[in-house]
């Protein structure tokens, strides 16, 4: 059954100041209603400041990253969208006409990009409103209904998240800074819009649920009506929204208190000049420039800082070796410690010298990983870390002694190996590694073990 | 009294009259007359002039308004005072900050004595829609003072204070200035910051002076005009000065008049205006006829635009933050405008009403701009008819008809000022001088010349 999915994504931008006043935007870090002023609380008589130029530039940059055409030399009105809700201090939200159109990401066409401001936060249970968030700038991205499945939607959103976070101009998705509405229709049914989705995961679940719901209806010969539904995160289901909310007419008017935006080609050019490379384009370049695998490049560009670090390192050592290390060991260590590349405090030089040690055979890859782990925790010269961890200086005699000791202590394993059980050798090797506190090269250990056992026989 | 505004300023500077005395006298006069006039609806208990007198004594620098008393229209924010907009909606709303104009007035030593009465949310042309009761006209007792800056017009006519600041969206400064026989100026849109002004129609609202004389109006305008980086929709004007060139005379100026004015205006009123125009001719100006074929179309366009903007502006009075939901407690005219705005801004009617109104606005702007290319100012009546008796019942259309001649300046964003030209049966008639965008200097010169001959 043919499925069509389109998305409207609202993403908070990471500016220091709000859109139309000078209040700070770190609404989560401060007590309720402390990042507020007469403007963002809509006090009688207050007038907006001119739109925060940084947010406009950030939105242009995001639109460019998505391959959109910026609308230049035209009047872009900032409109008032009226609705009545406690989180909206003036009774309207300011939203611009599109600043850009006709982009593309992952084969999904981007219809338009525009600017909005976030409302405050209303707690219906407590009956309180907090306006710290009111006026935080948002960029809204609207796609064409080019997505065919919830999986595709999830993949698209992940790629989009990566692109957005790459710009460094948005707040992380994980903090609820990305919210979205999805619309989905199955062949033969009406278009259903689902609102109130606060994460990529939520979008996936809402779409999954809707497909099942709509498909079952169509199977039973029922009609899927065109409607707007709300996603209930706690239940992972969707419910119809009250009709009152649907009949709403926002009565858009251009805000008379703000001059419309007019973007000129010069401004777009200067934003383009200072823009970071989009991750999907960077991925292609890394593959070509460093002759590394697409898979490795994909992992490396997943975070801008990781890719920056990689490129700094790849200039100094074998890019392939570096890419393998970044993709596997570094990523593993970071994931294990729940860190992102942005949190890394060691220098490119330090990881370069570690990779050189591995390249020269001074340490084994396994030892290298131990050093890497330490490097993440306490950045320092890898040679020193090697000392500190006591990984250096395992003499051949020591290793031989350890091997002999292990074989002696595990006669049964030796017999098993001789009987053809290859695993027994791994078991023994593990014992040797443990005895030598990971200082031995596993490949050497296996070789010695094998020689010793076979020799013994 | 009898000093004129600048004379009084001199008297305060020379010590002949102390600032404290000036404030005291204003408060006494308000105490004596306000009960009948109802021009002020809130007094400032902290109106304090001692600090200014001390400065004079020590020869310290004082501002351009040092010691003068000011009444502020109740839709402008004055920290600590109630900006009620003369509505039950904001009956207990105390401003938490000073409007930009109030800041500037205070910085120049002006002393806010209180908040003046007005039509509710500036929706009216008679002063009768105030939730705090109507204002009487001291210049024609028993008649309306005009509106919506009704209290401002009456306060100046009765000498309750030295200045008032009012607001003008479709004539709300000029109309009461005409009816009360005082001076009022609606500045060019974007010349005076609106920060702190509670909206009626944001694309039309402008704060301006109401004063006993043209020099006073010019002085106050110098203080409040000029851009602030904290406001978006403003003209790029740092500061203005008018007083030094006010007396330059009008000889050689080109004065525009339109046959349209007589079509729309009571002949008795028109007679006074024609007399004033003749005086201007005698002063060596050139009287030029200009064509304003669509002037009267401004009225319906205006009421559509202002209603849509007012509907939007009043959404914040939702009953959650300021006590009462506006629709539940407001008067008839306010409700009429909200409902009209709500109706015509509906998606299905956008093209039909609002967009059309904006097109008419553009048409009128072009028409006035074209006329003002040929002349320095356009001179004519302010209000088409004399003020009615307080309490007389008018239909909404009859009430709106007061605004035919003042609305075009707001739609076009140009400046307009009013000065008394004469009387009809003892009722003042003000003449309106409309100037170009930022043509305040020419406009004030003509007003000054007219004032001198009145």
C-alpha cells in the first residue's frame, strides 16, 4: 500500500538572545519567569525590537545547507498568527513568510524554510505559565510528502538532525529543541496530520501507529477521514484533536510593528562564505580525498567535531589507519563514556602520536585502545600514559614465562586444543593477557601458545 | 497665567515662579475644576518639583521642560500609574515601566501630574466612551471636547497643566484640539517612539503634543521626537529642532487647499477656515488648489484597517493576565471594532476587505504625496462639523463622520497640526495644517503664523 509522509519540523536555534528582545535564551537553566521582559511577556504597550539578525543569518545558513534557494530582494513579512492559549502572552505568535524554498535532503524535497518564535510553556496540571521560552527563535522546515515509510522518516530526521547540529546554530534535538508535526496518507485514505511530537523517536512511533490504524480501517472498508490528531507520547498512540482546535483560523496579518525582511544577495553570499560544509557533502569529500570507506566516512561526519578532529589527524598519519581508529575504537570509547566528540579535550597532536606508536609497532592496537581510553579521561602525552599504565617493557622472557605458567595451570584446555578445539586456545590466550595485565600483544601470545603446546606434544 | 509656554519656562528659570509652585498650582486647579471637567482620571501622588528647584538654585543643568507640568493620556505607560485606556479591562493595571516618551519628558525635567481621560482604548471621537465618564469641553461647556484625547484637550483648554501628550490614530489629537481651541500635533508616522503606547492601530498610531500654544507644541515635540534603537518601525531621525526657526514667517510658502474640503464640511465651519486661508494669502503665501479626489474613501478603509489591527492588539487582554477579558467588560464601540476586526480578518474575507482597504490606503497616500509635491502644506478644516452636546445620541456612522478630514494624514503617514482659527457661536474651530513626511518645520511655521493672527 502506497504511503505518503510529509514533515514540518520546528527547530530551536541556539542564539544567546531571543528573537525580538534582549532576554537570554537558556530557558531551561533558570527559575520560571526570570528570562523575561515587557516584550516577551507582551506587556501592554511593549513593542518588539528589530528581529535578531543572528537568527536570520542562522536560518539562511540552515536553508543553504538544505540546498534551498534563498528568497532575495522580496518583501518577507513577519506575520501574526493568532490563537488563544495561555502560553502565548500576546495572543499571537510571530511567524515569517518563507525565507527560502525548493531544497532537497536525502531525496526528500524541502518545500520551504521560515522563522518563528517559540511560545512560553504552560503546565495545565498546575495551571501555571512560564515565559522564559517565549520568544526563543525557531526555524521551521517543511518537506514535500516524499517519504514512504516510518523508517524512511526516521532516517531522514536523523540525517536532518545531523545537518542542523552541524551548523552549530541549533539546540540539540535531545533537549526537546526539535518538535514536529507529521502528515501521512495511505492510498485510498484522507490525509491525517499528527501534532505534538517532540522527538525523532516520537515521529517514528506516531507514524507506525498511524499506518496500522489507517490500514486496518481501510481493510475493514471504512473511510480514513482527513483530520488532525495529537500524539500521546505516554501511550504511543494518536487521538483526534478537539474540533474547536481544528476550526481555528489564525487570521494572519503582517505585524505592523516590524519592518518586513528583505534579504539581498550580498547577505546570502556572506553567510555562504562563513558556512560549514554540510555533512552529506563532507562525507563524499572525505571518501574521495582520503580514500577511506563510505561507512567510515559516515561515522566520522556524524559529528562536526569528530570530522574536524579526523581531518587534523589524517594530515599527519595514514588516513586509512586513522579512519579505522575513529570509526571503531575512538567511537567505542566515546560511546562507552557517553561523550560526544565536542566533549573531547585531548589534542589532535596527542592522538597523532598515539597512532604513530601503533603504526611503528611500539604498542599493540589493544594497548593503543587502553591508552586512548586514558587519553579521553586525562589528556596527556600518550608516551607518558603508556608509562603510567605500565604497559611498556614486557620482555619476551616475561611473556614466555607467563605462557608456560598458564599452560601449566590449565592442562585440560591444552588437551582440548590438541583434540581440535580452537576455542581452547583463545581461552588460554585470555588467561595470558590477564596475567600480563593486557601488556602483551595477543597475536604474539597466540603464536607462543601454539608453538609451546605443539612443541610440548 | 498669560505667560505662554516659553514665558512660563523663563519665569521658572528666573525664579519668578518655582517649579514646586507651578506643580502646586496645577494640582490646585485640577482639584478645583476636574470634578466638573473629568479631564484627569488619575493623579500622580509623586509629582515632585523640589529636585528641579534645587537644581536651579545650584545652577545645575536642567532640562528643556524643567518644572513644566504634563498630563499623560491613559493609554501611555507611566511607571507606577494606572494606564487604564479608560477601560474596565485595565481598570487596575499599573504600568511596570515608562513609555519612551515619558522617559524623555522626565529626562528634560517635565513633571507628570496625572493621567488624562480618553475614549475607551482611543475608540471614539467624542470622549464619551470612557468607562470613567465623559469629559466636558471647557471652551464650550456642555459640548463634547472631542476625542479620543478628550482629557488632554480639555486639560489644556482649562489650564490644568502646561502640556499633555496624546495619541492620534485617525484624528485623536487634532479633533479635540479643534473642539477645545488648543494646539495639537500629530507627528509624521515613525518620528516619535510608540514604545509604551497601548495599541489601537499600530500602523497608524502616533504620540504627539497637545499644548496651549504652537511654541509649546514645538518644544514638546523636540523633546519626544527621534528614533530609539529599541524600536523597529521608526524613521531614521536622530533629533529635531523647530523653535529657532518657528518665527521665520511664511512669506513665499505654497499653501494647498482642496475643493473637497467644502464638500465634506459644515458651511459655518468652512467660513472660519476660508477666513484663515485669506489671512495666509495676505501674509504673502501662494494659495494653490490641489486635487484630492478620493479623500472621503479613507474613512471606510481606515475603519477596516484599524479594526483588524485593534483585534490583533487586544488578544493579550484574554482575562488571564489583566483581570478581565476585554470582550466581557468593554463598551459598545470597543466591542464593535473587535468583532469587526475578527470578522473581516477571516481567511475567506481577506481579499474582500482587508486587502482592499490596504489598497485604498496606498491610493490615498499617493494622492496626498502628489499634492504635497506641489505645495509645502495643505490647509483645511479639522473636523467637518461642530461638537455635539454631551449625551446626544449619534449612530456609529454619524460618530465616524467626525474623522473624514483627519484620517487621511494617518493613512498617508504625514504630519498634521491644528491651531484655533476662530469660533462659530462661541464654539472653537481649529484649522488643520497637513505637512509632508517629516515636514513638521513648515507645518509649525504656518501654524505659528495662523496663531499670531487669530
